[in-house]
C-alpha cells in the first residue's frame, strides 16, 4: 500500500498557501491509494494462473498497480483528489 504520512501540526510560521499545498498533496496521495485498490479489484496486473502465481508475484503486481495509480493521479486522476482537498479544507476551517 502507498504510505500516507500524517499532516504536520499547525504552526504559526506555516502560511496558508503552504498548508493548502500540503492538503492538496495528501488528497492526491489518498486518491492514489484508492485507485490502486480499484485496480486490484478490477484484476489489473493479474497474470494467468499458468505462470505459477504465488506471494512474490502478487507483491510485484501490487508495485505495478501502485505505479499505475500514481501515474493516473499525476495525469489528473478521476477528480477525487480535488473533492477530498475541498472537504479537508472545509473541515480544517470548521475546526478553527
């Protein structure tokens, strides 16, 4: 799975554009995780059983799916990251 680091705590020196950039990046990471899971359930990168399969094959297939998911997000994704960004931003504003 693609690791997602927690958001840094608010500090007085953090500017709003920096915080927005961080929120947008986290939203993109979450979209990547979501897409990787959707690709897994769709059977992307699944090789035919005739090649032996096994745990190693599944592990390397997961690397391929994660790379494909990151590429999809980099090209604009499916719009989920933008929705997540706005939801995170609204939640942050509500908590202040």
